[in-house]
C-alpha cells in the first residue's frame, strides 16, 4: 500500500501543478497569519473556539496551539490539494466506505513549511501497528494523537474538508486515515458490518478541554458542529515552485 500511496500522492501533486488555482470550495477561507518569507502560499489555521489569536503551531514532532504571530515560522503551513475522496478510493489509498458520505469532498494535506521551505512533514494522525485487513487493504487502530509525519505515505496525513458543514469560512477537518470499519478490534468484521458507525461520529481535528490539538468524534448539537472542531484559514493559493519541489521529491523516493 505504501508504494500505491506514493504513486497516488505524486500524481495528485502533479495534477495540482496543472491547475492554476484551487477549486472554489477550497478558496472561500482566506489565509491566516504566516511569515513574510512563506508568503501567500502559506497559512496558519486557527480554531473557531479560540479565534484568530491562536494558530496551529509545530513543536518538535508535536502540534499544538500558540499565539498567532507573523514572525513565528512554526505556524507556516501550506495546504496541498490531493483531489477528492472518490479518486483516492479508486486509487486504493482510502477505504471504499468513505465514499458513502464524502465521495465528492476534497482531500488536503497540510505540509509544514517554515519560512516557505517544504519539510515533507505533514499534519497527521498516528496509528498503532497494523491489526487487520479488509477488502480495501490494511488498517490501523488510531491513537487520536495529532503529530507531524511524512507526507504522502498513508492516509494518516489526509484530511477531508467536510463541505456539508462549511459555513462562515469554517470547516471541520476529518482525518481520512482513521479506521472506517465497524469494529476497530475485529480484523475479521464482514464488510457489510462496516457500513454503520463510526460515520455518525467522524474523527475530526479538535481543540480539547485542555487546549490540546487532538482527534475526537464529530460533535453536533442540533446540526451545529462544536466550535472547538471548526477551523478557518485552511486554504492558500497554489505556489507552483513549492508544489513542484514536493512532487519531484515524492516521485524520486518511490
């Protein structure tokens, strides 16, 4: 699967080079604070519950929130469009079960790019050892911990922009790598059993009660997503040079 994922991500990155701009659904939210060196290709995502005064920040291999600053390169992120869920499913990168609700939603990787320099490290969920297989390939038990991980290797670094909840410039970001099966501990669960939960409680990027960045089940009350799970400044204009550098690095490493 790693080889297949590398090829898919390399092709998806190359496809972005052909497009002059992101789809309209990806540019409705303006870029947030980022360093001058990173420029318009970067953004600093922030959460609705904290407002724009706090931004997603890298600390070693961890990711947290910190006071937003245009001089803090640890807050420089470049969102990379990776096509829609249906295309990734067809390529064998994502579970076919994700097509049930998210087939037309866009996939994005958030690459850490301090001062505009691509690191090939992306916002991701961590996972334990492979615990089983289903009809779409191997799968993992999620840890719900948000970290930096190498881009373009597994779906752990892919985020689904949930268009059904987009409003006022905020979206919830669903981690596409979290297991999409019915029973996380049952490697022999029938495919038909996998068509129920957890789709009602998708794992989304969240600020928890302690102020930490984690994955948590989607929380909706009366159809309104919790402010702690809604993000803004999640898009940025395409920068061809940055995308080309990433695409070339991925292709040569395959």
